[in-house]
C-alpha cells in the first residue's frame, strides 16, 4: 500500500523535471536566436562593420607589436646569452691560465726546491769530503810531527814548510803581516797568512794587567787608581810573570827571544811572542801548550812569522 502511494509522486517529480528541462532548452533557443538576429542585424549595419574592421586592424597591429616585442626580447636574450657565453669563456680562459700559471709556479718551486736539495746534498757531501780530507791530512800531519820530534836529525818536512790563509786569493792584511795581530780577527776582509811551522809561537792575551785595562778605558779609571799603580808596578808584575812562565816554556827548548805586546787594544794586549832557537822546540811547545790554562784562562797558541821585531812588537822584553 505504501509502495503504491510512492509511485505517483516519483512520476510527478520526473514529469516536472522534464518540463523544466524543456523550458530551459526553449529559453536557450530563443536566446540564441535573438543573439543571431542581433548579430545579423549588426553585420548588416555599416558602422558596426567599420568597428569590426577597426577592431581587426587594431588586433593585427597588436599582434604585430607583440611579435616585434617578442622578437626584440628574443634578440636581447640572445645578445645577453652571447655576452654571458663570452664572459664565461673569458673567465674559463682566465681560470685555465691561472691554473696553468700556478702549475708552472709549482713546477718551478719544486724544481728550485729540488735544485736546493741537490745543492745542499752536494755541499754536505763536499763538506764531508773536505772533513775527511782534513782529518786524513791532520792524521798525516800528526804522524809527520811525531816523526819530526822523535828524529833530531830529520830535516823540516816539506808539508810543514807552507802557509795557511784565512781568505785565499784576497789581498794580504798588512797589519797582520807585520804584527801577526788584527783588530778585525776572522772578520777581516783581507787574508791572514800563518806558517804551518815556525820557530816563533805567540800566545794571545797571555799577560794580563790592570794598568793596560785602565789605559784602554781612561774615562772609567779614577785618579786614585792611576796614582796607586804606575810603570814600576807594571814592570815588577811583568818580571814576576816572566819568572813564572819562563821555566815552563824553556823546558821545550832554548829561548832566544821573549817579547810581550804592550798595546792596550784587545786584539794585541798582552800577547806574548816566544822565539825558540829551533823549530822542533817551538813545535813541542805548540803541542804541549794546547788546552793548557794560565790564570784561569785557556791559552791560545799559534805559530807566528816575524821578520822585524822592531816594527812588529812595541812592548816589553
């Protein structure tokens, strides 16, 4: 019963829906027809035709302008792209050039470092060779010296008759040549020549005395000190010094000359020159006095070559 009552209602809804659809379709056809009639009327209207032509012309102009703008934009983009490509190529070339320069610099540095290492190695090998040669030469010299000392009848060995120079090839230092002393020492730009063997030895700064120090620094010495110490004191102390060292030096051989430089300059002050009658005696003194001390100071013993005592040493005997 209830299902039979629902069927008429459903049918009425469907009918009403179809009716609404037909009305909408009819309204749409009427609207389209009206629009077609209006459009046809407009087409037949001369002013509308002109407006349409104007609109089409404007649209064509706009299209041409848009195409032109698009073409210009594309050309600008192409130019920018070309500039960017060129800039990229320049930067790439610069980067490659910089990398190449850095690589060349690294190669140069590596080559230079290798050359320095090779030069250092050669220098080290050269120093080692010279050290070995010097050690060998020293050993041979010591052997010759021992033979020379042991055999009184043996003549002076040829090896010991030469000279050594601090700067071979340079001009001789005239002051050192004359006095065997130079205030510049090993820093002197001229060459200092010393004999390998001589009958004269020198002991630098062997004699020390306050009066010599005061004469060097007069501005620091007082009048009382100068009055307290004079030439008599210097001579007395020197005689005492000679009495102390003479027997020790004389045990190596006969001494024919004993002189001390009175020069107040540090490079020559108190330097003692001892001339033996024989070179063999001087060699004994040279060997035995090495590493000896006097007045708490280590002795600095060398061979000397003096041609004229008067011009070489101004001092005490």
